C-alpha cells in the first residue's frame, strides 16, 4: 500500500469528547508505519493540544478565536501546501466547511468529513453541510442515530458511513458503586452546560423528587454557556433547589475517573447527541447511567440492559427513572456490569482504529 499522509482538522484542541477521539486516532496514525499525520485546530491550545505535543505529533493552532477571521485561513493554506496531505479528515461544522474549501483549493484529493451530532438547534448548519457534501468522499457519522438524522435531511446516503466512537479503558477501572438507603443519592451531570443538554427538564424532575421527600444531590459539572446558566440558575432558585443542586467547574480528562467514583449515577438528559463519550466513561467505571432515548445515546444505553432511558423533554419520566435507580440500586449495578461488557466488546479502540485505517486505505492514492 502506498504511504499516505493524513491531516486531521478540528474546531478546537481543548478538552472535549470529539477532541479526545481525534487525539487517540492521531496517536494511532502516528504509530503506524504506513501513515503520517498532522493535526490542526482552528483555536484552543488546551489539554488536547498539549497532549498531542507531548507525543511529538505535529500539531498546529490557527488561533481562530473570533468569527470572520478569514485571514487565519492563510496559515491553513501554508500548512496544507507544506504537508501536502493525501487525505483531509475534518471534524465538526466549521472545520468541515472551511477545511473542504481550503483543501480543494490546495489540491487535496480526498476529503472526509465527520458529523459528530444530530444538530437540531442550527438548521442552517445542516443545510450548509448537505449542500457542500459533493466535496466529500465520505461523511462519517459516529452513531446510527446521526446517520439516520443525516439521511432524513437529504445527505447523499452512499457517502454516509458509521464509525462509532472508540474507547480506551486504560484510564478507567471498574468498581461496584455503593448506595445506602437513607443517604442522599449522588447524581452527576458531566459535560457542556448548554440548551442541547436538556438540563431544565432535569431541574423539573428534581423538583418532583424533592416534593416526594426523596434525598438526592445533583452536581452540574462542566463549562457553561453564560445565558443558559443564568436561565437555569433562575429556575433552580424558583423551584427551591439551591440546597440540592451544585455548580462545579470543568475537570481535566485525567481527573474524570476519580470524579466518577464519587457518585451513585450519571445522568444525561440531552435533547440530541452524537455518541456521548461520558456514557462510555461511566460504563468503564461501573457508574450506572440514566439518559434520554435519543439517537447516539441509544446506541450505547439499551434500556434495562445497560442503563435506563427516559423520553427526552419528559421531566416526569426522568424523575421516575431516578426514583427507580434509588430504590433498585442492586439492579442498577447489574446493568452497570452488562454495560462494561458491551463497551469492551463493541467499542474497543483497536477495533475502531482499524475501521479508520481500512477507510484511509480504500481511498485511492
């Protein structure tokens, strides 16, 4: 097979689910004798950027920190011209659009785009992605739910391919979590705090549980969109939840295993998702999961087999599932054990890595 040079281009190189997926893939490419890799972020010299640099993977940042900084793309031109990749693999909307345009102008023959979520908030993103899909050789979806979402909205189905997120369990150790009835049930939300995540419905569910004199604590951990946090804060105050809901700052990726060990359940009440890495991390750690029945999440959480599912935007059902977890914690531990087996058998990093390599090999030199 001819030697291939691959460029990975993403919006930012801070700490996030897609960013760590890219980082692990970049490491695998870097270690493969048949490939070389360069990583470019539009902005963010954060944890992922430093991690890549520490592994001597060629990594660049365009420092594209405000909209319409088109001149920053000159640096991207220079990187593409210097490196001359055979394959450009872009990740997420802004990188997908700018990458394919600059890539074609630079003569890159093969361009692969990654759709990481079923975007239901910005319909114009979907329209732009669809109408520029002719520039892509493949459009990679990280879940069946994202693939179905794209197909329903008119993306060319022959270009859609599902490659799910992979998981490297080396950071995480499975333990049986304990819960003693009569103590507060400790619930963790871990992720970005924005409208996609459906946290207002979790707050309504918390109010219902509180009215039934259930003992629980909810920690909201992650980077917050300021307007949404303000709105949630007002809701928390209005519902009288300040004593049971806490705000916690984002944590470094290396601290996630220790954080998960402190809770009785992970909750993810999202309205849409791609494939949530945080659920994989909970599975690997033995932490029971309660989530919403949406594309991407459904690929991981099989109701009453690997976790519990509630309908999105349904506070009453969410409260019911939390109450069930509190009352049936031994059963939740059984689900957690099944979840770990499902994770390791289906989403191991080596097997997903090989699917990427097969894709790269299939593209003509």
